[in-house]
C-alpha cells in the first residue's frame, strides 16, 4: 500500500551513517544518493531521508522495517547501538501484537522511534 516514505533529518550525514548500518541488517541498502536526500530499499528506494526543509519543531515518527528473521532483529539493535542509538525496547516477543511478533525499538539520530520486526516463528 505504501510506495515510499520520507523523513526529514537535522544532520543528513549522521542519519545516513545510522541508516546505512541498521538497514543493512534487514537487507536494505542505499540505492539513490542526492545532495539533499538518500533513498534506501531492496528492489527500489522506498525509504528516504532528507535534509530538514519544511516545518518547525520535531514530531516523532515511528518506522518499522521488516526483518527476515529474529537474528536480523538482534543485529539491527546491535548496529543501532554501535551508532549511538538509545534502545527503547530490547529485542523480544510482543505477544500482545501476535504470538510471533519479535521486535526491537531504537531512536535514530533525530529521535524517531525506529523498529525492526520479524513476524515468523523462531527457526
């Protein structure tokens, strides 16, 4: 249903380093790179970060990236911490969502709530 999503960043290079690392853990990669925006994806750039150009103040966004397995969720958390992210929720099962929902939540360099989630049972 969503073709692509973009968020604004106060420090594009810092956000790019963060997303380069954490998205690699769930199969994503930098696909397009412009002076004011960077597109990430697997087949096409469907997640974009760009310089802060409109609006005032900060409004937190929640972004969840699909992980192929639980190990990728753990790797996402580790990569985020290695890049200075605050951990909001360590990787764990969230049975209130469904019995196999395994997710980890961190803050990106701009304070957004970023998650990696696997919906599959443990292998």
